[in-house]
C-alpha cells in the first residue's frame, strides 16, 4: 500500500510539472503573438 501511494505521488508530480510547462508555453505564446491577446490560438 505504501508503494501504491509512492506511485500516486509520482504521477501527481508529473501532472503538476506538465501543467507548469503548458502554462509557460501558453504564456510565451501570448507574449509572442500579441501582448493584448488573452489566449493563444
């Protein structure tokens, strides 16, 4: 059961890093396309 919990923490960490990476990409895209745009197509 402890091993399963460790796996869950690892998966959660991967998702959090992925979310941060996507947020960085979207932010860079907003800046590159047009600072006034709220979203990136």
